[in-house]
DNA sequence: GTCTATATATTGATAGAC
DNA sequence: GTCTATCAATATATAGAC
């Protein structure tokens, strides 16, 4: 892990923002280096290629997953199941705060570069694994609220899939409703599975 | 609606295939016109710009939705709820038949061009609406299998969201499991909502 | 309506001085 | 490690003959 200051970091930072708002292909290297205040050669001193930058950005997404997505929620929300929905609420915030031009950075990048940049895809897939695993861990903390034998890994993956699909649709129609309604359906699924949690309750949360 | 033969149609056809396998930005106009066997000027005689082509392709997706996705399933599957899952199985086929380089053409395009090409986005959003509406219609045929007051429009949208998210993840990891498991979770949700349909049954299907 | 030829702009990437 | 200058390739798009 590298220091957070420095030119290289500034480039990754700028790229990250541009990529998740405009997409990878739609963003030129020039835009990135201008946003970062770096000269052209400066850029290619730090990165061999645009694909290389893509990898670095993917790795940054993976890092930020813990510090920006999961850790804050872990600290602020006690109930494990409510943590899951708090994470989903975080992605909602990204949508509305960016006027629906950005959703899930990882999902957007994965949708766009799947085949062309195998290295970056590998990192993104690691990130998806981390995402699912974290949610699975929370669900396991509350496993007695789900039916015997419920596959929590698959359920966690389903949460990710719901989020990604909902983000895509909401972004396309530029309205939050598809997102909110999808989360509501997911919530209903959880309830039908037996989870009785409600936003204020937390009968077994936080025992970690 | 235009004739299916003719140069313009050949271009749209070629573009459609390239776009949903490589993406819109990653596909150059040259590739499209070469795949269509059309000269460069020939291309720009029929389309004002690449964005224009994007619109035409989106419109084609919308057309094909009825003829290629919903109509065949309507004819071959009797039970309305099973029709929904038969459609999902169709997208599964796209994934595996293209070795995970293609999933849902509409979803891929929507994820990529959201802001840059408002006209195409409009068409895609129409297509999403048609998709949801068709599924909603099927669910309504089986509405007595769901709890009183179930919002079938939202449920239909949730099916779309699940499919899109699952396609994205399966495409990224190049494995079918995330897709199959997501559909299984959706199936479980339907069961918990009260639907008792099974692949062979159809206790109330096809009364239309 | 299709061809050849070409324009123009932008792209990703390099060379070499300081 | 950062600068100026520049490359070669690719991109979208146009002109004008037939």
C-alpha cells in the first residue's frame, strides 16, 4: 500500500471519479491528467498504459470498499441485517448525489471492460468477492433469523445482484424509484425468510 | 417499420451484434461497416453519426424484444409465472452461448451510454418499460397466487433488476453460477410470496 | 446509392531535454 | 520526476466522382 499523497495517487483519484461518472472508454487519458493537474509524460511515467490505470483504479475501488463502504456502516449500525440495508442506502446516496450519473463504481467498470482488460477484471472480481463475503458475515451474525439451512453466501450474492441491477436501471431512467422499490422487494424477501428486524429494533445485533 | 433487407438493416444488424459483445464505445464504426460489408461513405449515407447508429440499434432491441424474447415464450410456455422464468432462461442462454461476453443487450448499452446519448437512452428506457409491462401482464394472469395487494408492476421490475444484476456479475466472473443462484433466489421469493407453480404443473396457466 | 479518396480530431503513447 | 514537443494510430466524418 502506498502513501495517499503524491502524483500517482492524484492521478488514480481523478481517474476514479471520471471513470465512475463517465465510464472507462468515454474518459480520455488527457481528461484524467488534466483533472489531476499532471503533464502527459507525467502520466505515462506512472502508468504504462490506460489499461494499467484501469487496474490501479480497480485496486483503489477494492481498498475503498472496506474503508468507505463497510467500515462506516459497521461502526454506525448495530444490527447485522440493518447493516446490509445501510450499505444499500449508501449506494442510493451515490445515485442521488451524482444526479444519477454515477452508481456503483465497480459494477460500471465491470460492465464495460469485462473482456478487454483481464487484469482489471480480476481485481474487480476480487472486490465482488470481498463485498459478498462481508455481507455474508453480517448475515451469519443473524443466521438464527433465517430458515435452517439457508445458504447465506448465495443470499449475500443476491443482495449484490439486486443492488447492481437496481443501480443500472435507476441510472438509466434517472429516477430513484426503481432503486427504492428493488430494495423494498429485497426487504420483503428477507421478511418472508423470517427476518423480523426493523430499522429501530436490533434484538440480537452487535454481539460480534 | 422498414424492410429487413437492405444496406441500412445490414448495418444495424452488424452493429447490434458487435455492441452487445464488445460494448458501444469499444466498437469502432469501421468494424461495424466491415462486418456489414459496407463502405465508409455507405455507412454515413445511412447514419449521420455513431450516436445515430446507437439509437437505431436501441430501437432494434426494442423491436426484437417482442419477436425474439416474449413471443416465443408466450407460445411455448403455458403457465404465466413459468413464462417469466423461461424468459430468464433465455438470457442464461445468451450468456453461455457467447461464452459470457454478452448478456442483456439493452442493459449493457444502458450502462454504457446513459448520459452521452439521450435519444438512445430514451429508447432503451421505453424498452425497459415494455419488458416490465409484459412480465407484469403475465404476473397478473396469476395474481391469485400472490398475496392480496401485491404490487405486480414492482415485482415485475424486480425481476428485471435481478436479471440485469445477475447478468452483469456472471459476465464479469465468467461463470454461470451467480446467474443461476440469483434466479433460484428469485424463485424462492416467488414461492414465499405464495406461488406454488412448478415447472411441470400449471394449475391455472393458459386461461388467458 | 455506392465508390475512392481524404479531412480532421482525438486517441494512446514516446523521445529527449532539464 | 517533470517538462516540451511530437508520433503513430485510430476515430469520426466529409467531398465529390460515377
